């Protein structure tokens, strides 16, 4: 669940198990040009993030838009290079690798994107889209074998073989996302980064895609990083949850602990924002409502980055950045002085 720097929430057996992927102090800073005679403006997209993804498990990453979730997910997938920090895949450092060696390691990591239609080549047929990773990574197989494997993966995600010659625009949004999942899993990957994979889909289709991902995980043993702004969706599939705010992790632990007993004020506000199905209970409750705007990542607040919107903020919050640690015998780690 948590890295070694959160020792109070981690047992010796867990520490001895090599995760499929883990990071240490991962940081991404962009530098925005301001003109010929001005220094570039640093934009702190991700700041010092340490995560651990266990084998065959799902880590959910949740937070408001602009918190750095997508930047983090692309660094984990290897499509964005971090400014500093470490990424280890199956115990091997990948941040300093280049060329063929880096490509060989990262072929075990694939992504499922937010927009299923824009992530599929509109000029390619469905079977060719799913076969493409095999054409790159499984050249030892004949084209017939790669075709058969692609069709088998399509059937596995619920797309009939009779639809394999269609183009993406001839499929529904849910079917397009199933094709994206089939493409990601076609080459026997071990980790799939799901970046807002159901946010563009109807609620009923969301449930179908979540159930499909869960079934594939149980049968194939694949690990997921599931990124979303929707805490309810993340909680439905995740074993562990990391809550992000303005580029930092503010709460991290088992899904049931984070959802049922949130400690950080930001997590509490996210949990409170979820609607309760019972109309009477929904009308009677008094959820915490966040006030104010998210600070700019080009000028984050000193100390705790959430303090400008927090009802618990005190002088210490501006003076000192809270560490992400287990506090008061809590099972999850929290970056709050008073949680």
C-alpha cells in the first residue's frame, strides 16, 4: 500500500514484496516562457509523489481537475519524463534509461485513455488497432497468430468477431472503450494506467467497463492505476487510494479506510460531495463545501497547499509543510498537522 517512508502503515511482509511499480519523490515542473527578458515561470504540476502499486491490485488516484493526476499517470506510463525523482518497474529503475532498454521495460505498461474515440486511429479497423501492439512487441508471431490473438482479446472484452472489421466511428462509446482496453491488454502487459477511462461514458456504461476491468484483473493478474476525479468510481474498483491536491498526495491508504474514515479535510470534502441515494438522508445531511478557488500551480501556498481553503487551518499550516505520515494510530497516511 504505502512506501517505506510511511512505515507506521506498513508491515514487514509488505515491505519485502517487490511491487510492480513504485516511485520516490516524483516531481514534474514545467517552465513557462514569459518573454525575452523575463525568467521562465515554474509550474509545479507534480511535487514529491511516492507511490506503490502492488501486483494484481488497483491503486486509485483521485482529485479535482488540475491537481496533477494526468501528468502523474503519464510519467508512470513513460510518456513524460520526470524533472526529478525515481520510478521503478518490477524493482528496476527506469528514469535514467534510454533507447531499446527503456522500451523493453515499458512495453509491460500500457494506457487506457479518457476519450475512447480520440485514442483510436479512425483510419484503422478494430482488429488492426488491437493487433498493433503485437505487431510491435510480438514480431516472433506470424501475422495469422497475431490476428487470432487480437480477435481472442476482442471476444474477451465483449466485442464479437463480426464487428472486428468495423471502424471506431461505427461503435458506441462503451464499445470504443472496450477496444481501447483490448488494445492495452493484447500484449500480455502487467500494468495498465487508466486515465479517466469512464468519465466520457454514461453511468450504465461506466458500470459495465468497471466490471470488465475487474474481471480481466482477476483472470489475468494485471495491476491498474485508475485515475479519476470521481471518488465513488475510484472506490468501486480500487484496493488503495491516493488523494491528490495541487500536485501533492494529501491522503493515502486502503480504499475502505480513506472512504469510510477520511482524515484529511480535503478528502472529507470529496467524500461529502458524493450524493446519497436516499432522498431523505441526502436532504438532512450537511456536507462540507469547499470555498475559494484552487491556487495556481505557478504560485502554490507556503506550507500546506490546502490551507487557503481549509476550515482547520492555523498559523503552523503556513509555516511548515505537513509530512505524509500515519498520525494518531491511523491506518492511512495523511499530510495534515491536525488530522
